C-alpha cells in the first residue's frame, strides 16, 4: 500500500482549516507518511511569523490516505 499526505493549516480563532495541500510525494507506508506530516508541519510552522501564529492560534492537521491510483 502507498499513501498520500494532505496538510491543512487551521485556526482556532476562526474555527476552520484551509483547503488541503497535497504533497506530491507518495509514501510507501502509513508510518512514513505520518512522520512526513509531523516533520513538514514543524518545518512550516517554525518558519511562519510568530505574531501571526499566536494571534490566529494556527496549527497544522494532516491526513494520510491510501493511494488508490498506485
């Protein structure tokens, strides 16, 4: 089975998440996909403006779904 990662940036203040961003990489296992989701989320939020993150209470959510086309 192979898996695709879709990441969402969410705001507690607005109570919603943005449209998902699909990672072009197809992961060989669910674990690989999950690790990529946490790693990429950390990298992105670390690079974001601290004031924006704190003001809007931003966080990331992601899903790893089985790639049906592989």
